[in-house]
C-alpha cells in the first residue's frame, strides 16, 4: 500500500470501488456540504469535493474536505491548476494531509470564460500531468517540487481525470498512458453515455496494459430530464450523449423522466461491470445526491466492503 | 438666412459610374448641382482618408459609385471599396457623425437614369439630415484652407 | 510583429481634450504591418479627430509625423525640433514606442492611441493571430513548431485537455485547439512518439515571472 486511503484498499482488494461527488456551496454555509455528504455515508468509498467547479467561486475544496473528514467520511480533494501556482498547491496538500485527507484528484480545470469571473487570470503554473508528477514526488521521495525535503511527506493516493470522448480520439489512450507514467494511481472518467465509444477506448487501454497500471473508475451521471440530456449533448464540451439516450428520455412523460434517468444510469453501471479493466464507478449526481444510495443499491454495489 | 444646400462629393469610377454620369448628360437627365463628381480610375482607388478629408473639408454627404457586382474592370476594386465604405461608416459613428451620410452605389456605364436617381436621392437625404458641420465651424475651416 | 488596435475614438478624444496642440506620431514597423498606427492610420486619425472637434465648433492643431520606429532613441530624437510647438504627444506606436517617447520627452504628456495586443503573425490579409508570449525558453522544436504557451487557452505543456472538440478549444469554436495542431504536425513529421514524453514543469523565471527583463550584449554595449 502506498497510502492509508480507503479507496486504495478497496481497489487493491479487487472489489469494485464506488465514489461520488459533492459540490461546495456558493457561500460560507458548511451545513450544505455536510448534508450532501451525509446522504452518501455507507454508500461510497470516497467523496470527491470539486474545486471552484465550472470556474465559479465556491467554498474551497480543502475547507469542505475538512468538514467531511471530521464527519468520519473519506473526502477526495479535487485541485485545479487554473487557480493556484505550485507553491499554493503544495501548501494546500500539506494542509489537507495534516487534516487526515489522503486521496486527491489533479485536474486542469474549466476555463474562467465559463464562470463568474471571466476577468481573472488563469494561473496554470503547471498542468495536470506535471501536477501528478509533483504529488508523486512529494509522496514517494518526500521532496517539494523545488527539491527541498518535506517534513512528514503527504501520502496521497493520486487520481486524475480521463475523457475518452474528447477529441482527438486517437490520442485519448496515449493521454491515459501519460497520466499513468506521471504518477496517477487511479482515474475517473467523464460520464459515460456512449458505451460503444467507451468500450473502444477500453480496448486500446487494455492493449497497452494500462488498466493494470492505473485503476479506472467509470463515470456515470443520471439525467434528470430530457432537457438536461439535450443540454449535455449540445452545450458541454467533451461530452458524448448519443441520440438514443436523448430520445429515450424524451419518450417518457415529464414526471417520469427523472426515474428513467436513474434507470438508464443503473443499466449503464450493469453493462460497465462486464467491461474488463473497469475497477469501479464514479457517480456524479450533481445537486441530486439523494438518489445516489438508490443507484448504488440497484446496481448491486451495496453494501460497501468492510476493510 | 439662405436655405441649406448640401455639398455632396461623389467618387465615381471612370469605367462605369463616371460614364453613367456622361450618359445622364447626353440623355438630358438632370441631377442636382450639389453633387461634385471626382473621377477615379476604379472605386477601389478610393481609400478611407479620401472620404474623411471630403467630410473634413465641408462635404455634407459622400458616396462612392463603382461598377456592378462582378463587373469591376479591375476584378474586385468595387468589393474593396464597399468594405472600406463600411469601415468608414463605423468610424463616422464613433466620432458622432451620422453614418448615413456615406454610401456605396453600383451601376453600369449605360445606367444614366440610375446615376441621376442616386444623385437626387442622396441630395435629398442629406438635405433632410442637415449640414454636417455647423456653419460657424465650416467658415473656420474655410479660413484655415485659405491660410 | 507586435500587433495593436486603435483605441476607441471616445477614449482618444477624452485623452487629448485638455490640449490645444498635438503631435500625432506613427511608426513604420509593426503597427504599419497590422494597419493600426502607420502613416495611413496617422492620416486617418488626424482627419477623424479634426472632424470630431469641428463638429463641436472647435479646431485642434494636429501635426502628423511617422517615424521609422519609436523603440530606438535615434528615431525618437527626430521629433525634438517639434516639441516646443506642441502640448502633448499622441503616439500610435506599441507600448514600447510610447514609453520611449515618454522617456525622451519628459516634460510632455505622451498618450497612447492604440491598445497593444500580442506578438503575432499574419494569417492572411487583414487577419493577425497570437503566436508568441515571450516565455524566454523556446520549446518550439519539441512541438512541431507550434506553441502551446501562446496558443493553448490553459497554457498546457502536456495537452490537450478534456474540452478539445473537433479541433477547437472549449472556450470558442473560433479558437483552434493548439494541441490538435501540434498532434497533426507531429504526425506529419513522423514524430508521434514524442507525444508521450512528459514535458516537465516550466521554469517561468525566463519569462515575465522573473520580473522585467533585459538583454545586454557586452560586445555592443558601452
């Protein structure tokens, strides 16, 4: 074991891991994050906490993670390179580890153009791959990026993001290889609706043995409505939503669409369980955390292993 | 007080618009004396500075007349002219001058009537818009020109 | 070249409002190439300003001159004889030129008439695009001659990110995804295996991160 992370233990045991996500509030309201996290207790091995998601200011991921850790749950600290330079990032990682946070995700982040502060400079002192390298060096060599020794180096279980649906497709397996080489222990993928394309990517991943170098958690998101399906299809970069999914959502009366979305999500998980190389699932039910327990149960992923 | 007589400068290309003006003349079609014609080899020769200087020197309205689309004797001088006219219209708006005081027209050499119509229409439009520069300002300009 | 665009007329007019006599100075190099501040643009701006003031019933004394460059003291010196005839200098050069004029003519306000934009190249007539950010440590040899620092919206050295769509950047369909361009170049050069080399974290000290920069040629500087 590289770390004390529960997620690492579950993955090492060979059982399918489950993670989910909480978005911090747009204000100093700790109750909101605690409520969301409480809904997930017992149903997940780790809870991602997003970092100024969609470039909109929210309570810091680190602060929200600390609240969640104090509840006895296992937060996954998401950090984007958009808002902080390497000093600030290393500093936050030390602070997180000191609070008992041992799992994190290294990301680039959405461009400020999309958010509420488009005037802000985007930092990108380092990119997500250099970030993975930096955290691995902190953990395995006990050294800061600048070279000096760290007292009590943070033993972080390190994750990255993978998007099999972004362009150019021919690079997406090579990109995973780069992340694995840089130090990713696990990746969470963009939410999957196009199973054929995902399986195509997984074939490429398996051909190179990457599924053995890095654990792949397949991302899923339940749709709340046909409108949401259309929005994700047309307006969100890097998202692949096939027409059949939109049609299926639209083919059901409005009051039943939410349940249909959950059904599709559960079916997706069942199908993904059959794909070799998938080590678990990352359920992103944004502002819909209350349905996650149901999804976990109906997918046969409950109870979570006792380790 | 004298009624306002607009001063219009018309940049006319030699091959089409200027010839159309001639045609109007030989057909005995009248057009207002307000329109002062400047003959250019091609409407594409007209640059932004020429248009601005015309206004600066006291023109109340300016137009550029070139060949019909696709017929320019120099291939695409008229399209270039049109782009420049659009550019200067924006510039005029930025300095507080009504962009309608500047226009681009297209005509063939034989279109005497069109030439005459355009000249009259433009004159009337500008008459309604009034003088571009105040009479006080124009006389200052005349004095500068003399000096 | 260094590209620039004329400031909005309102802003220029407001800045010269307090003065009676202006020296409008253009530059024959970069701003001429991008049609922002060369001889033609000087003439145009002078005429437009005159028209603006005439409409208010005022006149402005505007002298026009275009120097070879404004970023070299020898050329800046050329207007020394005109200085006591004006109250302010309005420069159409890039920020470098405006500052050199201000440095030489300490007793006159020197005002910028253009917004300096970026170091770029002409894609075609009338279109200029950003190419270089002066990072001070050029890595173009590794990326097939295409710069991710200047042309990636997130400055990724190991791109693309997950937002690349159909060869375009997530922020706009008008912006190319430079990592798509780099990948295409690497392919056409037979250098695909370069892609998986990890580019390490950049030392920004050679760029603006290290403070304002200077180059000194000891064989040339006295």
